[in-house]
């Protein structure tokens, strides 16, 4: 498993030299320019989306996510990429490779982006957005952040717990804790459902779920292919 990428804000001086600052530290020191989010309570992905909404640009290297002011020279990005240390890679035969999400935030962002195409108990979903405009991705609670908090077409709350690989039955206690907090603090009498998504669901979890109401299990599949485009007919 690859280590998480670092998030850095890139500042370019009048002399053209660049400096990298840890994103959350930069947000604390420059609140007037940073997204209107508390960096102490907001995860890096949410802060990144906040910068994008403000018109900033992002570039990813092998080990970092770079946050760039509009107009940052492309040469600066190229210099940083050349300085970046490559990650170790294993040579794996194509036949042994399986398409999975390398990190849980990749699975989370994919589901959040496609939430309106999903159905739970036959009902359409949408991301929850609270009174201050904070969306349901990595939603903070008093018992830890929820991977994704959504609402269905009946306005029932849907709590997502995501695991990129195989998931054991201990996930039940985790999602129950989140569901309990939502029921006590946000639901106001509305139903609260739970969804556990993983590449593989263990048999123990399949048995445990029978005794837990309003929690569903989903396994994800990822398909990837490249389709070559034929050259255009010169006669056209």
C-alpha cells in the first residue's frame, strides 16, 4: 500500500523561486486567502475541494498534491515534479493485477461524485449538506468523521463506511457508533441507515449484519479498459 500523499501549497516569489508549505499550516497562517473551513476539523480532501471552488489549481506528483494559485508558471510544476522522489513499484504480471482503489479516499471520492446514481433500498441518494454549507464527505461528528453522509429520497440519513479491501465484522461497531450519533444529533426523528462498502465482505460480517437493523452491505467492482481510436480517414 502506498503512503498517503502530502498536500502542499506552492508559493512563487518575485525571483521565480518556489516554496512549499504544508496545506493545513498555510491555511492557519493565511485565513483570509484560505477556504472558509477550519483546517483543524477538515480533512485534506475537503480543503482541496475548497481551494478549487476558490479558483485555485491542483497538480499531483508521485508523492504530493500541489495547490497552486491561478497563473502559477507550468515551469514551476515541472521543477517540483523533477524534485519529487519516485515511489517504489513492484513488477506484477498483467494477469495477476486486479483493479482496486489504492487508498480509501479514492473510493470515497468516487462514490461521493457518483452518489446520485446509487440506490439504497431502491431510493435515490444525494449528499447531505448542513446549515453552514459543509457537505457530507468526511463529515465531522463527536465520534469521528463519517466517510460519506447522504440523504435518500425520503430524507432518511444514510451513513457510509468505506473499506478499500476486505472488511471484517468489527465494521459493525464503527458504523453503529456513527449512526447513533446522527440519530441523536441530526436526524430529528428521521430514519438512519448504514451502508458498508468494501471490495470483499467477510463471512463473519455477513452473519453479524443479520442482527443489526437498517445496515446494508455492498461490494464494489472496478472495470478499466482502453479502447484504441482508429486514425481518421484522410478522405473525410
